[in-house]
C-alpha cells in the first residue's frame, strides 16, 4: 500500500472515529471535543478510538489533537473584530454560533487576542492574529505568527476543561510512542500541574518542524495549552528558524500569566446531572462499562511464555508492552472499547473478516508501521463481538514505531495475536 493510500485509509477510518464519538465536526463533534466551552467528557473516548483504528496511541501526540481543536489550528477562527477566518487545512470550517461579546461574564475574542499580545515576550510582534472568545462554542483561543526578527513562527494558545480524572495533560508522553528532545512535569504552588515539552510536529521527523508547548492542568480541570513551532504554520510550511521562538522559561511565563484569569473564570461549567450516553447519543448497548484500568494487567497476563517484558504501560482502555524473545525487541499494544457496533460495517467490510461460532468478527491485517521507523511492520488482529465490544491487538517488529526495526517480523505471530484478542479474559473487564 502506498503512502497516499495509507493516508487515505487513515482519514477514512478517522472519520468513522469522529462520527461515532459525536456528531462530526459541528459544535458537539470533532472527536467529541467541542461543545459549549469544549465538553471534555468524551475526549478520552475519542483518543482511544483513534488509537485503535490507526493501531497506535500517543499520549501527548493525541493530546495535541485536542490542543489543536482548542487553539483553533484545525477549525475556523474568529479574528479580534469577530470576523470568521478559515484556518490552514481544516476538516471543516467552524459552525459555532456568533459570539455574544456583550454577554455578562464573557471575554470577547478581541480581548483574548489582546491578552495574548500582552503576555508574549516584548522582543517580537504578533501578526495575522486570530481568536475566539469565551462565548464561542469552540472555546477561547488566540493564535498568530510571532516575528522577533529571527524567523516567523506560528504560536497559539487555547483554554478548555479536561474530563474528570484525565491526567494526560499533566504528564510527559511515553517515549515508546513519542520521540522528543526534552520534557518536564511539575506541580505548581496553586495545585496545578505544568508540562513543558520540546518535540516535533511529526514523530517520525519526516519534516524539520518542531513543536514546543506548555500545558497547565489546574485542580479544577481547566487547561491552558500553549503551542509554538519553528515555522510560520503548524504544517505545510518550511522551517524559518532552528527552534520555536520561546525558551522554556518564557513558555512557562506565558501559560501561567495572571492576565489569563478572566478568560479561565469565564469558561462554562460542565452541565451537572446530564446522563451518560453512548457515542451515537443513546444509552450504552452493553449494559455496563469497561474496566479500563484492567486492560494493562490483562494484556500482560495473556502474553505467551518465553517473552521478557522490558517496558509496559497504558491508559484507560489502552495498554502496551515492549517484549523480547531473544531475537529482538517488539511492541505489542491493545485497545478495548465498548459500543462500536454502530460502525461495524465500516470497520469490518464484507470479505475482510471471519466470523467465529459465537458471532465475533475477526479481521487480520498486515502492513507497514505508521510512524516512519525504518523497516517497521505492523500486524493487527481486530475483533468485534456481537454486543459491540471491540478488542484490537497489534504487534510490531520494533520496540517503538518511530525507531528502526529490530527484527524481520513482529514479536507475535498472527495466530498468537488472534488467541490474545479473542481470549475470554477480556469479557471480565466489562462491569
């Protein structure tokens, strides 16, 4: 399969993911991220589903997807005077309602942009400024091109509310999945967590674009996410300087500046008492929920004998292990998901799977890795039980997708992957 075909397949699958987490990219869609002041309750579901479809989960890289929506990189923006402006390549233009800048307690787009200019280092100027206010359904943000005479650089900042218990914004990414130069995470005196990250726009570094960011997760769940690049655009532009424009000290100062207090105060509170629903808006079709924390120990317990686990980890519904059988390291990962029956036809096209006696669909796929590691291949077994419970297991011939292959084939055979994915042990995770 060519790179173009793989990209097309990814985009098609991602469209399925986004649809089943909400209502597309309209206000209540786009990974289920944007609704009101960005309803974060479904963000983790969107990440896990995207990871399962594409075969990988990147802790911070997928957080970056959320950050891109929050900061307006992937959606239409509003300028300081309220005019709609199209962003660089976007799945769909924003359909948010017009901003009510005179509404009591809100901060208009012009003020968000003015504050951004105020807190940026004085050695440069922000041009091509774009912004949204706190009354916008996509949430407040500001962005532009910062020019300090050493090369124009895209910069953006967004504000949103994380889902309860979502710790992804307060931790450095796992180096098994994200290649970066430096990252630190620390607690602040007010109880917030600050992450300073210096990495790349593309994990495989196929372009020289760097992404440096600072993210603050407050105790009340509010997130401030600042992104900078060493190019005048996030994607599709030649690099203009060696590094993004701000030092880590400056990133910290911008993202924690007290001038943002009015914006943070104006972000809407989550709706209390709203019943939990499935991805298509209805109640869960499984009669229960998934014990996501048990995915990791279940994966480890199901690994074949003779493997040495050199690294492992995971997040709610996702787990991975780097194992070695004496012939080279290999990555194994799994996603477990409920309520995927509504997209069964798309995920399991006719002729692409077998059906087990209990009605479980099983598809086996073999192809190249996704993150640019030289010689990396990915073998996947995707299963869907009749009630919509999906377990996807993948194995690679490298310890990380962005690293070169360490062996000719993945560390687990397709037969072993099938046995792992169809194990009845996964049924014990449903509560």
